């Protein structure tokens, strides 16, 4: 009953396939490469082993790169699987070098790499088998080597012997377990192999330099004790203020019980006393060293690992019998003078930089793990903000890419017209008269090609091959059409495809639907069940980001030969019912030919002079984004929405960055001591700024990876929402360059204020504990919270107004009844059998009424000039008016009401001299009693009589006033419109109507459209804007609330003692909740007061484009403010109530 065609739009090599596998490959690839470089270039003990491991990672990275490029459709033959065969020997030498640090590679060891070298000359099939097999064999060898190592130390070191190699055994065992996958499915094996190797690299890189097992005595506990003491001293483990028995045991690769037994048995001390002796000795050493005279005693204590001043003083006196100050005064080297000059602390600046960079990374990682909650809030908020910005960025890039896939798009233009009148001002339209194309071809130098067309993509025709029938959108075009718009041909060529009048060019999908896998070239397609057209060309399927969408093109000469009105239009300057496209010569610009073409119509046609016609060209690159004109000039278009959402993306990202700033500066007191100690031991402000910015970039990088994953997961839904085909171009190096810059800029922006703020602390005040942050810290934080919620509230208000505007227009009276109203295109045999079809539908009770027209119910397809009417002065201009030809019962079927006069009577001869105007047309020409008056229109000298006036009906944009329209009589139109019976089963009755249509028009599949659904499509753009604005508003609120949640937790923690005292003095839970909530509610209220006028100004400007628009009242601002306050209270209530319910005894004891 209906033949459907599904088209697969693609951009060929321009679009890359993306999967979660690709995303995981990319993350693992970048991580593996990073650790390979770190292991290779970072000097450490047993550096040779680390370099073998780095080479292992590099081999795995090369294999992963090859698989990744293959998966996204790029050739990667220069990276064969042979690299995988080098992985096994490298891993073996790594394990061997770890076991024996003195081992040195010999010449005979190079024999291991013979298979690796030989495979470069072997066939690909052999490589794909030998390489994975090599990995399996060497994993077996590594397992055997580790087993021997365990046997050597099994009984020589107690429990420690069983643990010392576990960091290496587990990854090798995991590699061995997944090795069978290498013979089954190599891509997954490589991905898992690299994941395990990165795990091994991380452990190896951050693993402390453990003393080899053979250095330990087999049974002498004292030797272990001596080794433990020396290790703690040399590695300076005591400097870690969070050091515990368990963490020390982990650093030493021992069990806590054994460490405790050694300290208690050999040293006769507790763990705390044992560690504190090292700390006190370190402080005394620095007291005696002149290089540390500029550092305070407390700075030395914190640097040695003490975490409080009281603990330091108490411990120091217990061990030395004196206070730190007394001890220092008695030292002969004590000197109060400030040191002069500069003391070189590290001889190699390069080594110092490497060490500091590694140290900063380690500190950043530790801070993240130590503050898991705040780190999670920061990463989640930044990830959400970056995901929104990236998603919008991809969408914006897709909008800018419209039509730019066509070669030579810079020189392609559409011909358009400006008409000026007193009533309408200057109006721009894309429809032109056919004589204009002839003049452009013959008289204008600089124009290379001209092609006339009908409404491509807006008219449908029937295509039939055998029993396959399709009814698709397409069009007719001049012979040079494909030279102007250079759609790529897979068969045929642009120069000859449309030369034959009886030819047709198909898209690939249409050709497949009609001919299957057979070659369609030269074969015939029956067009509109009237003529056989030969297939002379096949073009690639039109991508979704193309303005013109069609499935076939026929020669315009064929349209002229088969449709008399088109042939007549070749000489009619008033028939603006066609389109035209031109291509300029390569070195000719539009500015050069604009003066030559501007007045062509005014010069050639005396009939059009009253409308002051001007010809202009609209560039192909601007069709999508700059498609609106005002007063004859480009006034925007879809670019306004692109700019709007770009601004929203930046706002959401800014909100996420503000979160990071606020949470970082709010916890400044936690980091103040660290800053003081670092400054005390010589760090400059630049070093601290560098450290904090590095932390910010690290968190931003993690957030980006999470955000990229969120975007990948959200893209299918986003594409469905926006009717797009957006992909993440993983294989595009330019994209990754932009992403690196994006991460760096975001990281620097988010970390700028925390870095400069924290680095500004005075070291002396911090270490003395006299620093007071006060308003200098809280005021900027409050301002940033206000900025956050100002943006969020403004987005909420905007979203509400957008939906109000859509609802307001949707409820606007249309002037006709769309209920149960259905439209079907008139085609094929329906023109001859329309009356029979209409009668059968009515007689069978399948329709209440049936009519035909030349325009659908939701559109006016043609416009003509109304030249003469009673009362018009000789110098008055004509009126551009919409024209629709209708059959009997049109107004009854549509549910339109006559305001005056009568409808058509059904007598073709009589009705052909009569017309009906709508109220807007009567008002425009100023007729007081229009019925019975004579007018002239459509360039005809034959006057027609107005027999009636119909009430205005919305047939064009629902956002604009009803345009003037004239209705003429024609028995057959191009659209059949019928109203279904009340209370009918829609599915069943449509099926029955379809059978009737197929009875009278067997060559065409039955297709239909509901008028109410077509009318609803007019709101698609605004509804899209509303949905996207609502989505991003919710995300903005979510990100803002994450920041509020973190700030509330911090403030509750800082005011623990105050809350405890208040509760002891009788404060209730509600009072404590109000105390903590009051400040945030006040900030949100201020945000609402700022956001409301800003949103009002923006929305008032936005609504100006709609003559029929909603009134902005105060209710929406009050409701938005109430919603923002309610969300704020819900966000902070958890922390506030948690603090209020806390036991005051515990909170005061903790202080």
C-alpha cells in the first residue's frame, strides 16, 4: 500500500565512525604514551628495567594506533601487527632486569628479536598469527621466571618474601589469562593488554625503591631493623605528616605486623616515638645548618613531618629535655642576622625541574585523593560544563559546515528578488520569473553558469521500475545545475547528465531502491506514469547538512515540454514561481556584477516597475545561517540561534569554572599551611602559581575525559532532538589540537584565581597562625556565586518565556478546523479521476467532504501581483498577493467562514470569472464593499468579479499577521484535502481510503499528511530552542548546586564549634538551619534581582521579531525566583541539617 525509502546520509570520509571502543582506545593510547615517556626519560634506580617497560608500552601503543585508525576507517598499513611480536621479548627483559639489577644485555640476546624483524617481510596473514603467538610464548617464559624468583626468596624473608614480587606477578598473570584472546579477537586483546600494561607502568613508576630481597639476612631480625632504620632515614618517610604503621609497611613492602615487631622488639619503642625521633633529629640538623636560618622553627617542624605546633613542642622536649627555642639559643651557630646572597641548593636546574614537576603531580594526585568529596564535586561540575560546551561546539561546527562539502561553493549563488511597496516596505523572495534566467545567461559577463529550477525538494513525483513504486521529493533543473552545485557523481558526469530532455539523475539510495544491486546507468524509470526517463547519472546521497534535499533531478526542458504553464511562464515577467542558481567566474566577485544585475527586471518589464524590483544573489555558504532579510538586506537567520547557544555554552562552562574557583578558595585555610611551609623553605610565588595551575589542569584533564564520555553517550539523543548527524571526529588531528587548547584554557581559567589567591599568603602569618582571611576571601566568593545564579536564573526565565510564546501562538485561532483534516498530493491518474474519487469517498462514508486546491492547508505556494481595483490611483503600486485555486466545497471542507458574499457555485465556466478575497486582502486594497467589485490580477487584462470575502485563516507563519490572499476556481488542483468522519477508527478508515486512491491511481503509492501535524511543524525551531534552553538551564542549575553543596559543607565544617556552642545555649535545629541557609538565600535573591531585568531586556528584543507575541508579566520572574530559592534550600539543607543534628559534645571536643 505504501512504499517507503530509507536514506542513509553520510559525509563519506568527512565523518568518522565512533564507538565506545574508539573512546577507550583513545584514552588508553594517550595514557600509555605518557607513561612510556615518563619511564624512559625519568632517571631512577634500575633505569634499564624501566626503559624496557617503556619500550613495551610503545609497542603496545603502536598496535593500538593501528587498530584505532582501522576502526575509524583510516588506512594504517605503515603500522603492521609485527610490532606486537616485539612486545614479548621486551617484557621478558623487563622482568629479568627487575630480578637481577646487575644484568646487562649481551649480543646473543638480540636473537630474541629475530621474529620481530622477519615479520616485516612476511605476508599479513602470517603476521596476524605469529605476532599474537609470540606474546603468548613470552608470557609463559615470564611466568616461569617469576616462579623461580619466588622460590629463591620463599623461605628467606618470612612473609615479606611472599609479597615482594606481587606487584609484578599479578599484571603478568593477568596478561597470561587474557592471552588466548590474541588468537581469537586481536582488537580486544590489544585493548586489555594495554590496560594491564598501564597498570604495571603506574605501579612501577610510583613504587618506592625497595631494597632487594637478597640484601636481607635470612634469619637475623637485627639486620632487618638496621635496614628499616636506614631506609626510613634515607627515604625521609618521616616527613609525611599522615604516616602510619600501615602506610610505612606498604612503602617498605612489608606487613604491618612485622614492622611493628621490629620496632617494638629491637628498638624498644612505639611506632610514634620511633618516627618522632627522626623528625626531631631533622629539626636539630636544620637548626645547625646556616642555610636554614631564614626558616622559623615551626616551618622546620612542619617540613620534618609534624602536623601541629603543640605536638612538636611536646615531643621535642621529651626527647631533648628542652624546648625548641631553648635548644636553638644554646647552639653556637645561632645567628639572628638575615642571610645575604643566594645559596645554590641544587646544582642541576634541569634535574630540579623534573623533580619538581613530578612532585607537583604527586602532590596534586594526593590532594585529590585526600579530598575525595571536593575533588568529585570539582570533576563532576567541570565535566558537566565541558560536556555542554563540547556538545554545543560540535553542533555549532555542524551548522557552519552546511553546504560547504560542495566543491566550488564559494562561487555558487541563488538568484533572489527584492520588491518594494508602501504597504510592505522591501520584501525579499527566492522565487523569480523565468525570463530573468535568459537575460542573466546572455547579457551579464562574469556569470559562468545559470540554471533555472522549480521548487526542488518541495514537490513530489512518482518513480516506477517494474512493480517498484516510489513517491519522492525532487525537482527539475537546467543543464548546468550540477556545474553550479557540484554534487559528487559516482556514475555519469555533471556536463552531460541533464542534456537529454528525457533523462533523470538519481541519488545512490533512490537507485538502490529502484534497481537493487544492478547497474542503473542507461536504464529507464517511468516518471509520473507518463514518460520513460533514462538514468544518465548517479550522485552520492545528499548529506543532512545540505540545504537542498532531493532524491532525483530531471531536466527543466522536460518540465517545459510536459507542462504548458511552464512553457507559458518562459515569457511572463510577473510569474514569480521558479528559482535560479548561478556560478560566477573564478576571479569574479559578487560586488563586481551586483550593479549589472540589480535593475534587470525593472529595465526589462514595465509590468513590474511599480514594485521597484531588484535582483540580488545570495551566496551558497550563507543559505543556512543567513536566511532572513529585512528591508532587502540580510538581517540574520539561524545564525542568531547559533550565537545564542554558543553564548549559553560559554555561560555553562563559566559556571563550572566558578564552582572550581569557589571550592578551591573556600578551602584555602586547609592549604594555607602548605603554602607557608613551601614559602619558608624557598619556594617563590611563581613556583606556587605553577603548582596550583598544574593541579587545575590535571583536574580539568580528568574532567575532559569524563565530559568526552558524557558527550559520546549523549550524542544519539542529542542528534535525535536536533535532527542532526553529529559525530566526534576522533581521527581529526585538528580537533585534538582544539581540544588540547580547550583543556588548557579551561584549566587556566578555572585555576587562575585559586592559584594567585593562595600564592599570595604571607608565610610568616600563616606559620604563626595569625592570618585572617576575612572579607578578602569571602567577598569574591559571594560575587562569583551571584554571577553563577544570575546566569542560571536568566536561563530559567528565558526557557519559560520561550515556552509561553510557543503556547501563545499555538492557541492562536487558525481560521479553519484542522481536526481530522487530511491531505494527499494530486498526481498521476487522479487528475482524470478526481470526480470519481471524490464521489466514492463521500458515498462510502469515508470522508465528510472532499476538495482540491493548488496549495496545502498550511502553505501558500504561489504569489501574484494585484494590479487594478476600484479606487486605485494611477500612481499607486500593485499589491503582492498569495494565490490559491480551489474546487467546490473548499471552504466547507476547510471549515473556513465566509464574512460576506458567497462561495463558488460549482459552474466552471461561471466560476472561472469569479474570485474570493480574504479579509487581509480587502483591508490592504481598501475596499469598503468588495462583493461585486471588478479587479485585475495575474497580469491578465480580463477583469474578474469578487463574489465573496472569507475570514482570515493562518496558512503561512503563525507568528505573523495573515497575508492577503485571493482564491480562484479550478476543478483540479495539486492537493486533495478531505475530512474524516467523526468517531471513526483512524487506522482502519485510512487503510480503506488508501485502497480507493490506489484503485484510481495504481501507479502511485498512497501517502497522506494530517493538517494538524503539518501545522505543528511550524513550531519545530522554537520548540527546539525551548527544549535545548531548558536542558542547558537544568544543567546550569545542577552545576551551580554542586558548588553550593560543596560550599555549604565547607561552611558547616568551619562553623562546627559555633554551632556546638549555640546548641549548648539552646538553639534549635531550625534556628541552626536558618543560620546556615540565610547567607545563601540572600545571594540567590540578589541573583534574581540582577537576572530579572537582564532577561527582560533580552527577551523583549527576541520577541520583537514576532508581530504576534506574548506579554511578559511579573509572574514568570516571581516563579523563577521561587524555584531558584527552593532549589538552593534543597541543596544546602542536607549539610545544614546534618550540622544542626550533630552532637555538640563531639564538636566542642574536636576543637
